[in-house]
C-alpha cells in the first residue's frame, strides 16, 4: 500500500463539517480531515492484517510525516499490536515521534503503540527514564502514559513490582511541576493503579499529595474513595 492509497482510503471516510469541530477541540495547528475514530480503527485493522511488519513501519512513518491529524492516528494504530516480530524498527519509529508530540490525542495514541513494545521488552524502560528529565513537557508526560501497563497487574511478579516502584519514583519527581498536563499524567497513573493496589496509591498521596495540585490529588484518589 502506498501513502497515496492510504490517504485516499482515509479521505473516503470524511464526514462533511466534522473537521472544523475537531480543529477547535484539539487546538493544534494541523490539517484535520474530519474522520471518526471508529473509521480510522477499521481501516488500520485491515491494513495490519494485509501488510507485513516492514511495510507497516514504512507506511506508519510516511503517514506521520504528513502531519495530518487522522494520518498520525492511523500511523500509531498501525503499530498498536501486542505481537510484532521483529519489533526493533517499530520501537525506534515510535520513539522518534515523541519529540514532535504537541497534543494529548496524538500523543496518547502513539503511547498506546509504545505500551505494547515496552511490555514486549521491559528493558526498554531504561530508555524511557531519560524522558523524565526532558525539556519537552510532552516527552515528560509520555513517560507516564507509555508505562500505564504497570498499573494494571492484579498479581504482579517481582520484576513488575520493581518496575512499578521505579515509575512511581518518576511520578514523585514530577509533583513539583504544576503544569496541568504533568499533574494530570500523575493522577492518571495513580488512578489506574488504585484499581489494583489502592494501598500503594494511598502511601504515595500521603507522601506527596500536599505538593500536587488539588484537582490532581482528587483525581488520583477517585478509585480509592469508591473502594
């Protein structure tokens, strides 16, 4: 599949009038075609089944470089799959996107692809740690979003517990940064962890909650209050 064929397939799903609303909602200055997420999902699911790994990585790279909103979502979804073998090229491509993050929607979709590659090879957490001290806010935020799988284990193994503690250390290093998106990333991580390990979240909030913004502390504790 060529880039032109992929863009034609996306363009065939445009809903007239939708693009203006998307541009106002997402605010980032780029082209919006006006395509619903389920349509992008359907297309990329078919592309994943039709293309080998190298072709998917090549097409994902080309789609990303168009800087079209839906094309960047499609690029991310092309690489969102638990089993990609070999996956080094996919991982390197996902990492290369991070410095260009400038909105939550595109960043979150790319991070979902990255989550699969991290779970496939947790040693890659060593690379993510460098993101936590980046001058780029979206890169720092991505370090927590891409590691969300470590909030979800009900019966974590020791290596998973160690990784969880490591990432909580990154979150602790963020609490003094009152940027809304950073605070939200902390609360998101804690809220998800609270579904599986409420006691650990309570310990974190006892130690750092007073330093967090009130909205973030409240959001982080939401699942604790329902328990």
